[in-house]
C-alpha cells in the first residue's frame, strides 16, 4: 500500500524567506501528485498538480517538483508572506484509482 | 461550475441519532470520494465510487457507516447510530476518473455528536 510522508510536521519562518516543503511516497507507480492548502476550519484547495510524466509545475510564487524514481516531491514557496500560513498536504494519485494523502506540514509565516 | 457541494455544513446531534451527509460532485466527474478528518488521525479515505459503483470501502470504520450513490450527481454518507467518536469533519471530493485526474474537494461537513 502506498504510504505518503511529509516532513517537517510544522515549520515557522520569518516573512520574506524562501522555503521548501517535502513529500515522500513509497510506491513510484503513480499517476500524479497534487499539493493542497488547508486553512484552519476550511476545506482543501488545490495548488498544483504534477503528472507522473512531468518534473515540475509552477504557479506564481509556488513551484512543485517531482522525482518519481526517488519517491519525492517538493513544494517551493518563494518570498513567503503571512497569508501563506496554512497546512499544506500532498496527495498521490495511484493505481487502483485512489488518492493517498500525507499528514501535512503546518506552516506559519511570521510578519 | 459550482464545485463540489456538501450539506449540511454543520451538524450537531445526540449520540444514537442517525446522521446523513450529502454530496453533489462536479458535473461530469465519474469518481467520488468520502474522507474524514480529525486532529488525531488526519485525513482518512472512507470510501470511493467510480461510475456510481462503490470500489473500495475498506476505510469505512464499521457497520454503522454506509454510503450510497444512486446517480452521478448525488451521494450520501449515513451514520446510524452515531457516537461521540464520530465527531469530525467529513469531506467529499470528486475527480474526472479516479487517481489519474485532479481531485476537487467540497467545503466539508463538521459533525459534532454529543
């Protein structure tokens, strides 16, 4: 069964810093990897989707990379802002038509 | 499109009562997923449907939980009888077709069982 891990569980950075969130998965037979953002008490908002054939995707200050062979993805956030404070989850779309979620990284950007 | 719609947004009920949560997926999406999220256990997949057929319900906690998808535009998750440990946020999500496509989440239903 696919297992998805996110490290660190929590991260606190000063405003303006660039930061990297990590996601690792155990089975490289995936369709895609999706990064979500969740604000407290809210639902999940999709940030980026990387297909298994792609190496990276970019949206504004966000850049997600995927290395299937090593079972890793990173989400890079440039010039962090207090509004980026949220929990970030990664999810792997895998064979069997399922999605497997990581436990999330709680990000706090300090003004 | 309005996105994935869930109702109610909040539900407070007493232990032993029946609870029904509702979901309308994005039109044209063939896969629907029910998740539960708690602080202790994070996000857990309960069940998912493909073309209205339950494919994997191994995440359903016990027989008190049941889910149906009578047509492509509607699904329900029922808990009978409810217990305090069922208190959680329940999310519904849909995708075009399973894990190969992007997943879209509804706003969730916050269930409190007293």
